[in-house]
C-alpha cells in the first residue's frame, strides 16, 4: 500500500553578511584594528576619519538613515540587474566566504619578540670555544636540537644516526657526550640538558661552592627521586644534616630555572600583547563601563565614489564600459555601507553584553572579592539581552576588561552553580577561592589531604565530595598534599 506524507522542514542559514558580523564581534581590539585596516585597503569606497561637510550629503559616521543612494534619489538604471552586480567577481572576500568560526577561533595579529633567535644566540657563543671541524659540526647540530625550554630531548644514539644520515658526519656517542659538555657551558645556565635532573645539576655546579650549594648538588645528583617525592626524613637521614641545613639547600634548588630556554627574551616565542576591550571604573560608588575607543573608528562612504554614480545617472549616453564601471562602483558602495553598519552593530553588541555582565556581577566589581561572584552561565546573559548564546560566547571568549583589580578575561566571570547547606546557589568560583584560601593557610609540614579539605569545606557550608575537591584543586593547578609538603 502506497502512502503519501507531507513533511515540512524549517532550516536557518546565515548569510555571508551575518557570518562576517559574527566574526567581527569575536575579534579582540588588536585583531579588529588589523581587520579594519585590511578592509580600508581593499575597498576604495570606504574611508576613515570624519567626512568634510558630511551633513550636506546626509552622511554621518554611523548614521545611514539618509544615505542618498538608498532613498528616492537612488540610481535606478533599468538596464542594470542588481543580481548581476552582487555576484560580480569584484565582490570582496568577506561577501562570499562563509567560514563558520567556533567560539574558540581567533584571528590575531601577533607581534614577535625582536632580536636574534635562541639558536643563533647559542651558536654565537660556540664561536668562543676552540673546536675541531668535526666537533663544531656536532656542536651546531646539538644546539639545533635544543627545544624552546632549553632541553635536548633525544638520545645520543639517535643524534649519532642523524649526524651520519643528514650531515654526513660520522662519530661516536662518547665524542657527542664530550661536545655536549661544551654545550652545557653555554648561557643560559642549564641549556642542553637531557632531563630536569641534569638541568638542575648543571646550574648548581656553576654556582660558587658554599655548604648549601654542596648539599644541594648531593641531593640532586644522588637523591633526586627522594627529593621530587619530598621524602624529607629520608634526606635528613641519608645526608646526616639538620632541618635548617636541608631547608637552606632546598631553597638553593628552588631558585634554579627548570626551563632555561624560556628565560631568553630573543627566542622568537610569540609575545601576545593584551589590549583591554573594555574598562570598568568605580565613580562615586557606581560602576562605569567604557568601550576601548579603538573599537569605534570613524568611517564614511567615499564622496568621490558617490559622485561617480551621480555622473552616471546624469549621463544621457550610457555606454557598455560605463555600465561595467557602475556595477563595480555600486558593489563597492554597498560593501562600504554594510561594513560601516556592521561596525556599529559590533559596538552595540559588545557594549550591551559587557554591560549586562557588569550589572550581573555588580557585587564583585565593586569589591574585587571573588567570593562575591554570582553563578553565571552564558544563557543568563543571553536571556537578559535577548541575544543568542553563541553571540555572548564570542564576546566572553576573546575579550578582556580592565578593572580596578587588574585586566581579566571576561569568560573568567562565568561559572556553574552549586547548592550550599542552606540550599542557596553559590558559584563554583566562590568554592574554588575558599579552597585556595584553605590550602594557602594550611601547615605545610602536614598538608591537608583532599578528604580533609572536603571535610573543612563541608564545615564552612559547602557539602562537596572528595573527588570534586580533587577536580577543583587540579583546575587551580595545586598539587596533591604530598607535593605541597615543605620542610
């Protein structure tokens, strides 16, 4: 038996313009400035700065209600198909590309640290040593194998094979080991180490030999495993020293750099300069929000391009070349007008979203006390400003706000809620802050276990399980009790 069904399917598809607006909203201030610069370069019909005598033509920076090519005086050329010029090859990329950005994708223009590379810095130092040609080749290869932390993570046998296959240098592990000792003399101290123990040992051996340093060397070279596990009683017994002597030696070790490569400023690591997108100030006991002025550029449509359309309208003889030219001009004017409107919408969206977050977390912004952060999820703000959750996410994930308590990433103000013993919703951020405070105040000779921390939090009115305490502790990058132990 044949049956017929009528099925309706409702689908929503974002236009390229809507997608581009979402991308603009997501961009932080510096990346937005780069995007603006790119648009100004690509579209000659878009100009920056205030337009001279703009009021005569009905233009203002962001007021397009009286645009003369959008009212009764709009160029109406019957022989020009609007669809044709909108699909013209000259349409800018942002009108045709529909790349969906996730909330974590970011376009960034990231400056690099100036100066020579870390590798070149090490090679320059090698030139001060007297090495044979073979040793020099090995030394350069070893330096080239140093990673950004300052370590050589590969085995000598692998290095020996690579030297033979890629550099045509035939050597032995012993010779490589001898050249490696030269690399270990380079700065920063500890560079070229194959593991943490060797890195710390290199640094200690280059220090002035005091009793504390001598003991520190013995600990790292002969009892590294016991040191990392903080078995202090075993160390006291092994080296027959007092607690004060052991404490002083451990302080010597703690002053060392576990990642010597990271201390070199010219190692071409990416340097991200954070520019706050908003600023919150307390004025007469009230919160005042401002949007970074760099997010509000002055833009206008080129009068010259607009006049070109006037010339076409007034021309009696419309040639084929004139028609082709006007298609290009109309497309550029449309793109410029839309981009200006998109900038305006971006400003409004950013300000409205941050304003809602600021008022939602008013108690925190007035006091700076993280324990006063209210539970807040993206939907809370989205419902309040009547926008989509994805829009709020784009603002929260990529924007920073300058507060009286430092520059903060906006997404840090969001947290889930839990019930306290009074049945009230409390922020998980509040619980984490209290957990952090309890751990800071603990007796470091006898650090609190997760079980004990859970008991203390329960006594404070936050009934959470031990495994939840462990999860929060890990999120706060706080080690387990045994590793927090101090002599």
